[in-house]
C-alpha cells in the first residue's frame, strides 16, 4: 500500500528530480523528511514494483541511435522466457505482452542498423518465436506522461 509520503515522492521524481550533487537530500528537504527515508522508500517502491526504472531520458536521435518497434509472435508457453531474453539487451526500452497474433512488442534503440538487425535475428531464433515484424521509426512522437497520485 502506498503511503501519502510515497505518493508525494512519486509525484516529484517522475518529472522534477533535482539535478544536484545530492538530489535525494534535496527531495528530503522538500518533503520535510530525512535523506535516508527518501532512499529507503525509493528502494521499497522499486523492490515492490511501483517503480520500474529511474534514470534520464535522452534524445536518442541526437545521440545517433536508431529506433524500431518490433512485434513478435511467440508461443504462449514461451512468452515469459522470450520476454526475459529480450530484456537482457540494453537497447530495449519497452517490452509488453499484447493480445492478438503478435503478442509481444518491444522498442529497441541501437547505434547502427547492423547491430539492430543482428539483435532481431538472434531474437528470431529463440525457441517459441514464430515470427517477427520490424517496424522502424520514420517519425518520432514524444508523449510526456505523468501519473499524479493523490
């Protein structure tokens, strides 16, 4: 169960994490708490699945990366195993199960097309992967999402 402190903390860290020498101390001051409390609650929230990842977002195009969306048709009994395998690649930013014939979708960022093709080829060969469709990005749309917790 989320406490009111957890909700206030999550509201801030989604879009307003201070870029300072001691960001968690600054968060603590803002929330009238101790730095150790902020760190402990963030660990709890991560360990219990409320936070998946904390880190910066970069403009991948400006850094020279290529993005693609990949749809995979995976045997249902192999879905979790294939998803875990895919998640091992550092360029995988999203990986979700979907309803329908293509039941696993993931986004992949790579520094070049050759590496992108290699990774997709390796994934295609995994047991249970029946078919893959590569949908390279041709235009980028960025939607900023923040979940306000009350």
